[in-house]
C-alpha cells in the first residue's frame, strides 16, 4: 500500500485507478481482522459481562467510519492524518504521522502473533514464530510490494464467507441466558472498553487513498470528488465489521459458563474456537474440526496479509515524511527493486524489538490503541478546527464529538497503560528527534511569524500567477533579499504603470558553462531564497495591480548578467540597491555600482536606491 | 523572583550579589536534604549510602555545569533562554517541564514543611493542611512577592547552622557498622537512585538570575561577565548540599537499626522509625543524636529547632516555587507563547491568572496523589527534563562559543540526565502521565494563543528565515502617501532634475531643489543663511527652471541654497533638518555618475544619511 500513500506532489496527478471494491478490500484487510482478537480480549476484560463493551466498540467503529466518509469527501486528494493536520501545522502533521507509525509497528507485531495463533502454533512458540513471520514479510518486501499487496484483496471474500458461516452456524444457539450484568463500576467498564479498542487504522489507509480513487461520475480531475467511491468503500466494510463483531461476540457469550476456561485459553484465536464449536454442534465433531482448520487458515492468512500491509504502510508513511523533508532524506534511499532499504530494515526490526520487549499477547494489544486513536484524534481534531474546510455544522459537530470521545479514550489509555504511553512517547521522541536532525541537515528552520508574513512567504499562493505584459515602461530591479528597494521598485512600477522585472542573480563561484545544467534551465522555484523574493513581490504586485515578471539567472559574474539582461529585455530603468544604509555604502564602494554605471547603455536610466 | 527573569533587550539593574544569589539557591537546594535522605532510606534501607552518594555526585555535576552555563549566558541562562536559540518550541517544552517541576516542588515542600512542624492535628489531615498552606501563600502573593521573596534569604544562615549542628552532634557516632550491602541488582540500584533525585531546580533559578547579577570586575554592561559572581554563588551551596547530604545520610545509617526507641506512637526499632519518619528524617536525627549528647531534653529541643527551621525553609521553598511559576508563565506570555491575559496584573502588580494557576496546580496534584512518596515520584521528571533540555541546547548550539571541554561536560551530563529521564518515564508511570498532561495542555494553550494572535509557525530554509524579518510587512508597505518631501541635489540642469520632478508629480510630493555652492575655503563666521540663490547665476538658472517646470506640472518646488566647503555634510544636514522622505542625487552623464560613485560624496551620504530617508542615486 505504501506506493499508494506516498505521493503528495502538489499539482501532479497520479492515475485514479482504485475503485471502491479494491479500496473496500484494502480496508477490510485491517478492519476485518479486528474481530479475530477483539472479542477474545473483551472476554478477558469482562468475561460474560462483555457484551456492552463489544457493542460499544462496534458503535465507535461505526462513528469513526461515518467521520472518515466526511474526511474523504473533503480531502479528495488524500485525507490521511498527515495531509489533514498539515493544513494546521507541519509539526502536528508529523506528530499524527508518528502516532500512526506507532500503530503500524504494533499492528505488524499483533497481527503476526494472532496469525500464528490462528494457524495453530502453540503459545510457547508464538513469539518466535511471529518474529520469523515478520522477517519473512521483510524478505518478500525487499523485492517490492507489488504482489504481496493484493493478497488481502483476494482474501476479503473468503473471510466474509467464513464470518457469515460462523454467524449462521451459531444463530440457532444465540441466547442471553449467560449474560451477566457489569461487574464493575462505570469507570472500570470504560477502562475495559478502552482496552478492547483495536484495529481502526485501516480507515486511515482509505483516507490516504482518496488521491488515487476513481472519481465520482459528476466530478472532474480539476474539481475532484470521491464521496461516492469512498462511501461505497467504507460503508459495507463498516456494516460487516459492526454487525459481524457484535453477532460473533454474542455467539461467544451464548456459550455456557462451563466454557469459561476454553474461552480464556482461546482468546487469541476465538473465531477458530467458535467455528469449531458451532460447526461441531451442527454437524458433528469431525466437521467442526475441519471447519476450525478452515477458519484458522483463512484468518491466519488474512492476519498474515495484515502484517504485510502494516509493514508496507509503515514504510510508506515514513517515506512520505522523508520526501516532505520531515525525516532524513537518507531514509528514502531505494534499493534496486525500488524499496526504501533503511526503512525496510527499520520496519522489520522495530516490530521485532517490540515483540521481544513485551511479555504476552495482551501486553502487545495494550500498546495498540494509543497510536491509532491518537492519529485519528489528530485527524478529526484538525478537520474540526479547520475553518477553511467548509464543513456543515452537523458534520463539524460529529467530528468534534468523535474527537472528544477519542481524546477521552487516549487520555484513559495513557493513564491506564503505562507501557503504551512510554512506547508512544519513545516513538514520538525518536521521530521528532529525527525530524529536528533532518531539518538541521537540510537547512530548514521553524519560525513563528504573523499570518500576513506567512502568506507572503508561502510560495504556492502566487507561484502560478502569470505575468501580464502591458505596453509601457519596463523597470528592472536587481534584488538580493526582501529589502526596501523592492518596495521602492513596486512604488515606481505602480506610479509609472510599468512592468516590473524582478531580477535575482544567483552568484556561484564556479560555473561550468559547458555542463548540462545551463542557465536557462535554472528555475527560481528551485531556489528557496529566490522563491521567497519572487513570491513576495508577485503577491504584492498582484495586490497593487503591478505586472511583476520574475527573472532568474545563475552566473559567476553578477554585474555582467545585470547589464546583459537589462539590455536584452530593453528596460527603461534599472534599480539596484542595498538592504541597509551601510550595505549601500559598501555597494557604492564596490566595483558593481561603478561598473554598472559605466557600462549600462545611456538609454537605460540607473537608480541606486538605499 | 518572577520579575528577575523577564527582560531581554532592556538592561535591568544588576543588583544581585553572590551572597543573595547563593541564599536563593540554598532556598531550593538546601531543602533537598530534608527529604532526600528519608526517601533514600525508604528505597534501600541501610544499604542506601551508595544511592545518597550518587545523588550528591549528580548534584555536584549539575552544579559544575550550571557554573559554566552562567559563564556563557551573562544575560540569563535558564532553560527557556538557552533552548530558545535552538527553537521556540524546544524552549516552551523546557519551560513547561519546569512548570511541572515547580508544581510538584510547591506541593512537596508544603507537605514536607508540615511534616517537619510535626503538629499531630496537622499531620493527621496533612493533605487538607498542605492545601490550606498553599492557598494562604497564594493569598499572600496576591499582594506581591516583595516581602515573602526575602524570606528564603533570611533563613539560609539558620539552616546552615542547624545542618552543622546536626552533623556536629552526629560526628562521634558515625560508623560503617550498620551499613548493609546492596540487596538489589545494578539495574534496581539505578532505578532506586533515579527515584531519589530531587530538588535540583534551584540551579535553574540561578541561571535565570545572571541577567541581574553584579558584574565581574573588569567587565562592562556591553560585554558582561558574571562567571566569578555566579561561581561564588553556586560553589558554597553545592559543597554544603553535597557534603551535608552525604554526612547526614551517613549519620542516619550510623544508627543501630535494632535499637528500640519510645515515641508518641509506641516503641519501635530504629529501622521502623526511620521508615515511619521518612518525611522528617532530619528532625528525628536531631532528636536522636541530641539525646545521645545531652539527654532527652536536648534531643527534644534540637528536634524542635530542626523542625521549626526546616518548616520555615520548606514553606519558603514552596513560596519560591509559586513565585517562580508565576514568573515563568508571565515571561512566556510576554513572549506570546501563552495568552496575553496571563499578563493582566492585579492592583498590586501580580499577574492574576498565573497566580491562580500556580496555586491551583499544586493543590490539584496534592489532592490527586494524597501521598508523600507518590508526590516525590512526580518531581524529578520535570526538573531533570528541563535541565536536560538546557544542557542539550548548550551542547548542540554551534553558535555558542563553548570550549571543547565545556561542551564535552555538557554532553556527558546531558547523556546521564537523558538516561535518568528515560528511566523515570519507564519506572514512574504517574510521573510520565503528569508531565505529558502538562506538556499537552501547555502546548495546546500555546497553539491557541498563537492562533488568536495571528501567528503561524512555518518551516522554511535558513536563507528565507533570515530574509523574513518581523517588520517585513511594514517595510514593504507602499510609500505613496501625499505630503511627502523629495530633495534633489542638483549641480546643473541634468536628467536627475527631470527624474525628481517626475517623482514629485507621481508621488504628489513637495520637491526641494538643493543647490550646494561648493567653496574651498569657508569662513565659519560668514553667514550661511544669508546666501541667496538669486545671487548665484548657476543656482538661479536651476531654480528658475525648476520653479517654472514645477508650476507647469503642478508640483510645489522649494528652492534650497547653501554655501559649504563640505557638500556631503550639507546635503545630510539639510535632508535631516527639512525632514525629507527621499533624497535624490545624480550626475549629468553616465561617466559622471561613475565618477560620482567613485568619489566621496555619494559614499559619505550613503553612509551617514538617516535610515528613515530613502536615497536614490540617479544616472
């Protein structure tokens, strides 16, 4: 799935070839697995009083699904936590993405453990078998995720059939005779509920996919809409997960209390046990045994594919951050099969470390929710408080409500599961540390400025604005920064109704004129300093009705380039200047001003401003 | 102390000498022994000496680091200042960690104070009593910290005397006989050591104080140095704390664990009593060794003296923490990292909301924990985190001219404290949860503040960051308002006059045409003002033409004539005197312009013209 999440290259459209069926199957590959361990964990938490907890988890899943349908509607070009939170702040986006990373690490380990349990590996070998399985997934992914990625899609249908079969087999035995009222107070029930929340992250993957989803019939690539596709992808899966989990939970709790020991023992492969039991009741023990093997095989494979999906998604999220400069660029280095090699090693090694560090399946499950709930809370919170999103009030209310509930869940997880909090803090600490290191290495810095300044600096606001040529004079200003000379040049251009050519000469000490990187190919958009000057001047020019023409040159001799371009472009005025008065004095003492003054054609008037 | 941390650009009087600074530091560090030895005993019983010594060693190491920091940050070197040079976010994180620390310091010191006072009624309802104490302190601070702030200073000497007395009484009984080997593995020992680290935050206050410390002899306000002054403040306190804690710890472990003593709660062995009285161990030491030296009356009296002195010192430490938290929140608000409402003062000049927060937070923490050991467990994560951020910022700040051995020292201490912080986070879940809550709430409030104040945080390249100055918006505002004045310095009828006229017409400005008659010898006694342009044929040609052209173009032309031996100085004088907005100088021809640029006039004018007047050199 990594390849589907990665590209956030603004402007460039990737082919929209994911239809609702494929998106749905991908979602099912994560959400569908939840029932494989949710009901078992619910039984561990509250025994025969666990039905309200299972139903509450189903309701939360439905609520999250509804919200993500809205998210997909408003983010047709990708609406995962990173994209949604990035509109608020890059830092928040990184925090959201790192929480997702924490989730994928645990998902890989947990799904692996559950997979080997369903495939019948005894408990004492489960940890070693899971490590071997994760290593295997890593080796397969070394050659690229192309083939492994579609396994979950093939497995979706058999899994649904198996779920329907178990429900059908248990339908005749459903009863409420063994249900117990809640044993503990509401506070404890809430904690138990929080402990059972698992496998919500698939919906994040679907939100990320909207950028490559097939468009709704009434929309166009320039005005994309994927509401219909996303709804069709999410809704059936949500219904299956909600009703499937609730009914299977009920089926589990319809067994008599004499099965308590068995249920506890099979908490990790509860569905296999249920399948075996109810098929045995209907068709005899041998059929039950065979059906149990089928259930185990299907869920084992589905969970195996969930391990793969988690590892690929983990690589994808970090790769996307590296592409965006939020992680060291070295992490994005690919092997010859196009897989980021360092990330692949990390994506395999970290879940293995987590497996070694945790004691058992419950310990592993305890680490899960803090990441995914945090990421979803960041996503929904970002949407709720994003005023530019144009959400109707009821959608904003729904998102706000879900955000508050998930915040409550997150705080409870943090308070009641110290290992989970420590794990999340470690992932965030390491991730933000790498982010700071990567910013430092790529010469990026974080600054807090007023919104007006931020808008001026933002390059994409006006970068697409085309220059408007008018008859009249041309003024060229040679800029070396955002200095008062730019303001003066704008004044002049406004007053004289002239076209303003903003010239930025990138001075390089050594210039290979014969090399392929010729002057003509240099783009101001690729030079951050030039970009800031050009964007600012273009924006101000637009505000003041001045036609601004960016002129960018790379040269080893600034003076001759200024002279050349002034003459070539036939400007009427050439304005040069300095940022400060002492800099102007230096400019005047330097050879640049005198050389320009000497060599500039007489027809071009020179203004030295400071 | 709050107001001492605040200012950045403006110089405040440097009136804190090393003695006062040392006393302020002692108000926090000095209290540490009041509960460190007790907590160490709870952690490891009669095998706790290595832990106590390790805590003393860490305290000494931190002391050395901060003495160096004070040398490099003579204008304030707390975590907020040091980390701000790396990133604003990091500075706020450091400050919030300090808030977490001060919250617990206030609560813990209040609790320990009442324990030392040892009034049964107060001890029975210690949670409520501590809450009441904090509320009373908040009420006192409502009227300003002027009087309460000097309390710690006044108490430093009696406390030091009491510590010396305690050590003096215990010296004859010091022995290694009852020490037990460590019961645990090294890993457990490390965890126990980490659990006993307390009361390091005073050193942060000293680092903050460097901006108001008296300067070292030989340094100036422009090039301040407080290395000696701060070293004199830190060293005696660090030595007292290190040696005092070690000796008192040894004294505690020199008591016979199996000896029985009779107390208000019955008869217990020393081992049991030390566990029961872990909150006022020093008082018990005073009672015990006092009795051994001069009978029960002396013991009881010494116990009361120790109890009262430490009660007052700990109360003042709680007060200092409250005042410091108010200062920290106020400073962040001034820096627009916290809501501006945090700066609203009451009529006594105290920030209302920070005062409320600095009382409410410790009260909430006391109610939530309701246990001294649990409260102590919350302490270290904040202060160790803040000191780690400070030392890490100094270590990795390449622009700080730190010598290699100082940088190595910072790096080593940073690494140790980082591991301590990780251990705390791993072994004290409540502390981690508490500090995460403080950070999340703090960063949430910061984000809301910046949103409301119209600020945006953006990631840009360093070059762009250098270009984007805070006054960029005003700098790029159009300067096209009517009523501007343009002055053109003319030396003949040249194109620069046409340009100046165009400018004046377009900008609807008044055009001052300046003609400077340059003379080689000028008699100062002669009357500059009396010279008339009408008497100078060249000048009158220029002026007449400009008057005529001005009338045609509806531009108001003001002739300005001067006789001078220094044209550049005259141009500068008149530009400033007339308050022009633009000064235009030029040359008749291109080669003349080149000469002008090579000459002195243009460069002198460019160098000396006030920044508010814009200069255009035309050619």
